[in-house]
C-alpha cells in the first residue's frame, strides 16, 4: 500500500506498523489497554497480510519467554503489554537484555495494581527502567507509529543490540482516534531492512550456548556482561539521534532524544514525557502569548537518559517543574525528577527544580493544573522551594 | 540384561542395535566434564535420548541440575544449539523457537533441509510446579516440540526441597521427617496423566533402566508430528540418599513395584509397555533409600500401607484405562534385542 | 580470562575460544573419586550396556567395541559395573593408590589430568565372582 492518511487509535497504529514490518514472530497476551494492538494485528494474520507466526500465549511471562526463544532462534520478534502484564514478565525482560536480543515491545502504559486501575500512567514503564531496555516515550498516535519503526532499527543496530520499548499512554494515545500518516509499505520495508541475527540457534552447524550460568568464582562473566550493556547504552544515544534524522530525511518527520518546545529564551520550563505533553504545549503557547517566558522539554528517550543533552538545554533556566506520571513511592520525588536533578547537579547556578505528580490511574491533567504548576514554580524560584519539593496535580487533597 | 547377544540381528530394521549405535566420545551431544553428581540419572536419560535419535536439534533447558551443571561458564557441555532462559519457561522458549523456525521457513530464510527438532528439558521442579503453566500452554497450542521431564522427585539443584512430584512420606529439606510430621504428607501429582489429558499426539512415561523401551518412546515422541511429553524417573543419589552404584537397580525397582509404571498414550490409546511378571511389594522400593528410612520404622506401618494402597489404586486405574482405550494387544513373541 | 571488550556479547558460548561448545572436556572431573575403574578387555563382550548407562560418556566406544575408559572424566559412580552382564565382571574398581603403585606390570597409562585419556588395564588374576542375585528381567 502506498502512503495514506488513516484515522486510527494508537493501538491500531502500532498494529499497522507491525503489518508493514512483517515480523517473524509475535507472542502476546491480552491486557487492557494494550489488547487491541494484538487484536488488530491478528486480523492481519488471519487475512494473510503478513507471514508472521502468531503465538497466543497463556501469560505475559510466556509472551516474553517465547519472544526470547524466537529471537535467539534468529527471528525478528515483537510484542505488546501493559502494567501487571509487564510486571509478570519482568524477569524475562532482564534476560532478553542480558542476552542482547533485539526484541521490540509496545508498552501501553497503565497504572500498576493495587488498587486495580486500567487507565494510563507511567508506573509500569518505570518498573522496567533498570531492566536494560531502551525506552522511548511517545506523545500521540503518529509518534507511536514513527517511534516503533525506528525502534526496530535502533534495537538491531550493531552498536546497540538491546531490546527497545515504545510507550503509548494507556487509554489516551492507545484509544484516541487521530490522523496517522502511514507511510508506503515498500518504503517502510526498505527503512527497516533485513534482520541479521547474531548467533541464531537455527544455525545447527555452529551451535551456540545461550544463558549459561556464570557462577564460578574467579571465572565468572557476569560483571563484564553488565559492563558491555552499559557500553551499548552509551552507544545508543548517537544511534537514536542518527536514526531519528534518517527517518526525517525519508519521511519528513525527524526525531531527537527530546523535543525542545519554546525553550529559546525561556526562564521557566516544564519537563514531561508522553501524551500529556500535548496539553503542556497548549499551556506554554498561552503563557507565551501572555508574555511569560515559559517552555517545555518533552523527553523522548528515557533510557538511555541523555544527561549531557538535557544539561545543555536546561542549564540556563531559572526554574524547572518536572512533571512525573509515576509516584515517588518513598523517594525524594518521581523518577523523571530524580534524573533531571541528577543531570543538573554540580552547576554553578543550578535552576530551582520542583516536582509535580500527575495523572496517576488515568487522573485527568487539564491546562489549569499546569498553569497552577507554573505559578508554584515561579514562587518557588523566588522564595526557595521549601522542604517539600513534591506537589500533586488534580489530587483530591 | 541378557547374558548372550545375538550378533546376527544387527541389520534388522526397527531394532536398536547398541553396538551399531555406540558412537565415539567426540560425537556426544553432551560432552563430559559436566558437574552433575556421580551416578546422577539425568545424563543417563539424556545420553539415551541422543543415542535413540539423530536429528539436528535445538534444546531449551529449564533452570535446574542439568542446566547449571552443563552450562556453567566458562564451560559448556552442549554441542547443539542450547538456550537457558529461566526456571519456569523452557516450554514457552521452545514455543518461540518452533514459531521462529516456521516463520523463517515460510519466508525462505531458513534453508536447512533436515528437520530441526525442538527439545525442551526440565526437572520435576521446572515441570510439575513452576513450569506447569508454560508447559500446558505449549502443549495446547500444538507446537512441534518434545518436552522431556527428568523426574528426580524434588528440587534437587537447590539442595533437595519438596516438589509436587515428591512421594508421600519422603523426607526432604522442606518436609523433614520430624517428631510430629513424618515427611511429606501429600501424595504426588501424576503429571503424565495430566499431559495425556491435553490430548496431544504422544505422552509417555519411561525409565533409563529400560533403554530399549525408552528409546522407542523417544523416537515416537520426535516423530509424532506435534507436541509430545516424556516423563523419566531420574535417580538422585545425593538427595534420595541411595548407593550411587545401585542407581539404575533402584530405578528399576520403582518400575517393578509399579510405583513408576512404564506406559504410553498414543493418540488416545493407553498402552502399558512393561508389566512386571512379579509385582514387587512397595517396601522393595522404599528400602535402601535414606529419604524413606523413617517410613520403614516401627510405628509407621500405616505409611507403608497407605503407599501400597495408592500404588495399587493407580496401577489398576492405568490397566483399566488401557483396556478402555483399546490398548491391550495380543501377546507377541519376545524378541532378543541388543 | 577475557576482558569485557574481548568476550562475545551476551555471555554466549559460541564457536570461539574460550566459550566453545563442548569445551567442558577441558574440565577435570576424573579426580573427583579416589577409586579407578578398571576395564578387562579380555572378558568384555562389547554388549555396550555400560556405554548406554554411563552418565559421563566415559566408556569409550569405537566401531562396535569398547576400547577403554576416559579417566579424566570418570567419576567412578559404578553404574557401568552394575550394568555389565559378564561373569566375572569386565569392569571393576580398584583404589587409585594401588593402581598408581603398579599393582600389575601390565598397567599401560593412567593420567588424572584433562586431555584425552584411556587406559586399558589387565590385572593378572581375574577374581572369581559370585553369581549375581536377581538380575532384572530383560525388556
């Protein structure tokens, strides 16, 4: 099919990307709000539009396990899940990364139980932040589609060889209908390229041992293996940028490690990830029209965290309000807040940085909440942030 | 074992002539130098499997004794492609391998002409308990894979804790024979029948103390064209507290007491492949095993009775299943086999 | 031991030293026991019952014959001794100390280090053995 504009939900957009990629194996288990990714794709399978072997596994743990087996065998594989499903497969996420298998995952972010809540927040993405996966956050349907196509290239890049997760905010990006420019099938296939497996199991004449244990004292490889993964993350930063640029050259929409929105000459900034950055952009536009020097840093690559780039773009600001869609859970602030603070540590004149938690369990974020956040930030910048750096937006206090 | 060998039966098709099969050490699929205990039943079973079939194979191994002792960096004993993922998911991993091969062949990316077989291996720990879900899922989905369970009746790799395959009365590290509670108080699960109830093309129970029977079952499993499950009793001298040298004799006693019946379920037909001429009392099986020492003590006769009653009940049920599914055949003359 | 830059990624065992498939042959498990397995070539009927029950692949076979024992890996478990049908037995244990001291003058070669070894030893007197009790019935 040639390039076309479709009116799709984020989940359908991911399934459309999968159709074009034509992976070897998809092993998935349904969980709200990611289910319709699987359902849309299985329709393509049933209609013979892809050569994919679809495995409807019996749990998310088996979904990622089957992906590991299929990727190690030599196939290009992908899957989708959310929240507790991701939590169930966490053990295998670490294994997939440790084995350096270029698996891709569409994560429809959702609140983790308890209480049970099927709406969006980023707590599940934060659950996997140490699993050794590259994590790219998407703002809307088009970005989710674009990110996923790039994710396959990033994961399979010889300098990287790490699995990649692309997030969509649950119930927002996943279920909202938006216009999607779906690129020409041939052009996408050309961009994605042929998959070149390293050490495939199917090469029976050159047998390989995957996942042997490494426990012998004085003769173990564990630490070295982890150091290799860190090197891959370092190398991933320029690779993400290069592929984002190439994507722009081919398809007209380029991507970087973050998007700087109206940060030129800004004094105050919001830092956010995911769907609600759209609301933030509207608020920034309004405040700018009122003469306030406010901007937004929308982070795309959460892992690897682009410390140098973030420091560079935020260091001149007076105040930063980092908006986290995941709770501190006993820490000094939300996960993004901690990363930003860490990036700006040691500067002669560091900006005032405060944290706002928003949107947990699908709680709506309205423009007035962000306006309020900016006002609090301005006060904090002038009078000092006080003891409690963490505020909550739209919480019934 | 026969005392004389008929050397003229070499050429007969379908028989398994060990003298012809026995290959040189550098052709072993599992190279020596692995760290399994002396006399461990696991590699006896594995070597018997690889002597019975000669397909190119990909192995997915669950965490456990075999995995840890054979894939222990910087050494690996495996001379075939091998993947260890985690404890409970070798069936799911094998499913992924099977699916990838199907897709790659469909796309013309896998050109190897010989069929590459997929073998998933786990101990009773990774099969009966934590791995049951993934195993059940894989079997139900109809992947072309063989699952081999080496059942040593406990979580032996971590020191001998109880599993759902541990026999009633057995003393283990988590069900020690104490003053109040004399060992494990639950009967063991019958996983082979559970797998047969998945109605897969082939399910069987075998023992390394009977190689020709095991070999036939291995071949049927790999040739059945769908999912197959094999359960093999695997002696663990370390945690059963048995004489190392007597390992296979003890295993055979399990068979002769009908504690571990040898049978197969082939497309719904149950066939008991070994019926002992003289069914031994279960005390023969309990004797000479340190884990059952307390069971044979005075005052615990009720335990022996309970064990015998359960063995008899399950054996009779199996014979009834055989009769009901048309598995009873006319007696054929016994052939001398190598 | 290779540095993190030199090893294959993912800690894999691939067709390249030092993580080559089957390289466990370099690991000595033969010294685990203080006994040595003796193989009497003259009595052996090459039925291969020992070969099919050995957990460590240390009964060495070639062209339908047992040709010796790999003492670099044999853990002296004795499953082969039990499986052997000949009377007297073609396989028996001796204490390692006796074997080394040269209890017999036809000892050819015993090594406990790793690379391929097999030794065929004949003791001058073949001991008479009592009949085996209750041999298991054949399949």
